[in-house]
């Protein structure tokens, strides 16, 4: 599309062009209903079929069986931060948290606020440059769960191993790397993601969890705070964000048609390698934030020699159709978010721009 830029925003983020075009083509008449997906009832048969397909595709991509269920919730990943301790933790069995970045910290704070949170490990010292290793984890075998943030969107670090939690249920926020690579998802008991990075438009939260964690929730909780409510009513207790779920379904179908998670991983690695390659070959002109073994395939963070140059970089990049490369204010510098939908072509253009920029400004 002639007037679209390469969008490196962290989320909401770029979506696959074929998905956007498909949605555009069927916008006025959803599956022959004569109504837009925005207008149709969530009790309609056309809606039911769409939601069922979306769930089935997600489970198939993740290689999960009947012991897992997919829920569509709202309030973003941030609301899940509160729901997890409310539903699963207690004074006797606290929620355990690995602090690997700001969202991991925010998740912990919700449990701490309720007096039922504890810290397993933290890489805060030194500015969240690495993912805590297995050796650094002090697992409390009495904990209700161990919570990880699998990809740290702001710092650009990502887990490249699945922690051994000594039998304690493993929970993960996968907001920024969900469905980006094959993982043994069956090692996780509870996974959730705000979908606005890899999976669709902001407004729906994806939960994929073992049914045993969803079928029964504490009596005292308000109806909409209980996973049980969503589980028992197939995410249709109240009106779901139908359009957002529809888009997530389309993205899941797109991932399948492109070759699934193995193919996503191959492409994402190639893209990440191209950018980290430029950083590593720059003789210190570009300084990566993440330690090498913790580098994210989704968010590539780096600094330039001065803030002045960083401003120039952002402006010149945009002038070349490369948008959203400014980093998060808490880390500074640059961040290129290269989720599933970002093409190699876009990444290569950014990498070449970086090489040229260094030649001109070093
Ligand atoms: N977790 C991670 C890893 C994120 O990147 C984000 C959003 N940037 C959040 C949680 C918060 O998500 P939401 O905005 O959906 O509440």
C-alpha cells in the first residue's frame, strides 16, 4: 500500500496487511448476515461460529488439548494483574513474581497491594538488562503460582527458557510475544495477553489456561472478576468485544496459513538478527540495552551516542517511512518493535537506514 509506513510501534502495532484488507472487504456484511460485525448480536449463529473458530485456531497453534480453555476478556493485561492474585493467591499461598521489567513489576504490585505477593527474583538492579536465570530463582514451593512476564516490551528482553518451578503452577504474561514462536505451552498453567501487539486491536485480553484453574473461583469475588464466569459462559456472560475477537481470529488464521509458529519464529529470528547485527557491528555507535543472552525477538532496544542524535534519528527515520522507533521514556533511546506482522522488508529498510545514519553521524 503506497501510503502506509513501516510501523515499529510497540502496541497498538502493525497488523498483517491481508488481515486488514479482508476485514475491510467484509466490513459491511459479516458472513452473509447483512450486518457488520460491529452490528451483529453476540448470540447470532454467525458470531458463534467465528468465536469457536478463533478459539480452535489459537489452541491448535499452541498445540494444546482439551485440558486448556481459551477465554476472551476485557480490561487489558493490566486487569489480569489484579485478577490473578484475587482469584488464586492467599496469605497462606502467596503469588510469587519474577521481576524482569516494568510490567512484571506492575503485576507484582497488585498482589503486594493485597498483601499476598512475594518476589522470586529480580533483575531491576542494573536496569532490567537480563532475564533472571534458573539459578537466580528462589522458588517458594508453598506459592499459589510463579508469575513471569515472558517478553519485556519496554526493556527488550525475553525468556529463552522455561523455568523449573518445582511443581508450583507457572503463570505468564505473554502480551508482547504471544504466538511469535513455538513454546511448550503445556508447561504453563495460565497464559494471558493484551492482544494489541501480535494478535489484533486493543480491547480484548486473551486468556489460555488449564480448565482446572478456570472452573471454580472464590465465592466472594464480584461476578465479572471470576474466571469461572467467563469459563462457564464461553466468554459470553456479557457482551464481548466482538470486533476485536473477530480480528484476533483473523490474525490466528493468518498465522496458520503462513506456516504456524515455527514459520513465525524463523521470520522473527531473521528480522531480529538483522537489527542486532547492525548494533553489534557498529563499534559502540549503537548500544543495545539487553544483555545478549536475554535479547528479545520482538522489541529491539538501543541507544545512540547522544540524546540529540536520538532526536535526529527519530525524525530522519520517519521521513523515510519508518515510524514508531522512539523508545519508552523510562529507558530512553530507540525501540524497534518487530512483531509477527512486521515484514523482513521493513526491518531491512530500518537496518540499512541505521547503517547509513552511522556513516553520516559517527
Ligand atoms: N504486559 C506487557 C508485557 C505489555 O507489553 C503491556 C502493554 N504494553 C501490558 C502488560 C499492559 O497491557 P494492557 O495495556 O493491555 O493493560
